[in-house]
C-alpha cells in the first residue's frame, strides 16, 4: 500500500516509521468496476482513499440524468462530507469506474492523526481549504466558463482520465452533452492544426 504510505508521510508529513501505526484507522477492500460504495439515501460511513483505481461521485436529477460531481483517481480521497459529518442521507452515488483498491478510512481518521501527530493536521487543514477552493472554482466554472474552457481545465486537473473514462462521463462532469464535447474537441484540434 505505497500510495497511502506516500500520502501519510509526504503529504501529511507523518514520520515514515510511524505510517504503519495508522493502519488501525482504515480497512482496505477490493471494489469491482460498477460497484457502489455509497448510494442516494444511505448515510456515508467512511472517507474513501483510492490506493488503486478510480471512483466517481454523481447525482441523478428528477429525469434520471447523471451529473458527475467529482472523480477520484489514485491518491485522492472521496466522500459525501454532508452525509459523513452531519449524519444526513446522501444525495449522491459513489461508484468504482475501474476495479479498485479502496481504503475505507474511519470517520475519526483525521482526528486520530491529529492526536497522534499534531503537526499533520495543519497539512490536512491546508488540503481541506484547497479542496473547498477547488469546489468554489468548479461552481464558478460551470456558471461562467465556456465548454472549451471547462474541458481544458478538466485536462489539467485530471491529466490521465481521458484514457480511463468514457467520453459521456467527461461530458457529464463538464455539464455538456457528448455531442457538444465532440465539437469542442474538434475545434481544439483545428485550432492547433
């Protein structure tokens, strides 16, 4: 489990010799492609760290159309924070896009790290603030940017996902139709040519 060890030691700055002690706060489970970790109406019980594979979070509107909120490739954490921290029924689905190895972090994972390694929580707070900033940027992007601008931003944020997810998922994340995504991609190719 080298990705979680990297995350703990390099991102949260927990001493490398102590990362093995953190195993008490998570459980690794293999998750098959198409398997749900969370469904609408359930209460989220974990943060999900992607050791290997890919997750997506999405909602369904009243017409049954999917709206992808986020992808989580390796080294990313995903959860429904409203559900997990406020014990609310989730409005979202979290599904494996690929066969994956997921670490189910206990709800008190970060609190336990803070008690054991007080310096680590400062880095987690910074990561949380960056996540909030990213969500704000995403909302603004959906409201104010063109489809092309959103697509280019997607490529920067998720550089390897175009090879890993179907185009309809990319279009859903961008808030456009697959046909519009095809037009955007053609226009970008023309502009480079």
